């Protein structure tokens, strides 16, 4: 459908304002014909370093899995 389009602002379930796993979001992007995506998950100020590190670690693990599956 789209040609040479990217979505450069996605929030996965690892961000308080997202709810889908990274792999599911990548599958949807592939189905729509997107060339690439960027995940912009975040941790709100005041959440604490431990919580923010956990968010980052979960996101990184999901992104690595998606890269392994889809390149």
C-alpha cells in the first residue's frame, strides 16, 4: 500500500501509552507495506531509575526478537 514510508513514532506495551507487543506492531507495519518503524517508548519522570531500566530492558529484548524475525 505505502511505498518508502516509515513510522518513526510508535509506543509498544513497554510504554505506559502503548499496549501492543513489538512483534505484533512489526507485523502490522509489514502488512501495510512500511519500510521501517521506530519505537519511542518512554518512562515518565518520577517513575524511578529501576522502573525505567526495566522498561528499557524489556523493549530492547522485544526489539532484538523482532530483528531476528524480520531483519
